[in-house]
């Protein structure tokens, strides 16, 4: 993996966060998402790996590099539902925003929520007591070779705001957890440099990178209390 995954320095605030309590209580946890959840580019280390010592239940990971909200529900829904997990941590949407292909991307915030609702409804049909935490689409920085010209599309920042705001509003309606960790992550990028934490300007490395992302999720959730 190139780097040893670093353990988290848990604060009392983090221990009081909603997601921490859910992870402690759940007998089964399913992490759902794209390449950051799969650990596609850093040797297979998912963003939540530093949280693992505080997860008491069995862990499922249903993720794939390049997945969008639209392709997630089109191809992975049976696998997600069949885990019968008690808690689902869903982090997707960045590829919908960055690649803008209507064949496999949710092209609007409304379509993004529509696909996440399909996922949630399918799980709740099988397990009505399931709990959910939805994480806003992970931020991207300029310089990734997979982006045209190595730069984000010109309206990317606006799309991030729209998709994240729609996700937060929907979670407020459903009562599900919502976490936007991007501001926390961006502040660390500004004080050091993205290269300190990232493999390729989008994916966290297997050491300090995943530590930052896991810490950001816990810290941002704690800030809402």
C-alpha cells in the first residue's frame, strides 16, 4: 500500500457525533460509494479505514471506481439490499458532477436525489429499521488527468453547492444523517497542499490522506451538535 494507514486521534466531540454512535451501535455496516470508498487508487484503502477500530459490527463495502448515483442504483442495488445491514454510509455524487455524461450520470441535483431515494426505498422495503448517513459528494481539485484538460468543468463549484444543498434538504426531510466534509478537507489542503494528502488530486493516499477524510467526517458531524 505504500503507506501505513494512520489511526485517528479521537476527540470527545468526535465520540459524541451521530455517526460515531451509529457505528458503535450497528451490528452490520454497509459503506456504499465510488473510488474513495473502494480505495481504487491507493492500494485498496477506503476513506473510512481509520474508523475501523471503532466499528463494532460486521463491515460490508459495496463500491466501485467511477460509480455515479445513477449507475449505483442501476447495477448495485441488489447487492446493497442483500447485505441486510443495519446502517448504510453512502458517499457518492462526485462522478455525476465531474463527468456530465447523461448515460450514467445524474445530471441535476433533483436526479441525484431521485437515485439516492431509490436506493433508500429499496433498502427500507427489505429492512424498515435501517439507518442512513449520506455524505456530500467528495471535492475534487484541478490537476486530475482523468478530467478534460486536467481541470474541473467551469460550473463544477456551482454543481457541488446544488447537489450538496439538495442532499442536506432531503436528509432533513427523512431524518437521515448528512455530512459535508469538504470544507474541513479544503482547509487542510490550503494550509499544506493537496499533494500531501492525495494520490492524484482526487483520491486520498493510504496514510495521512484517509486519516484526513475519516477525521473530516467525524469532526464535521460533531460540529453540528
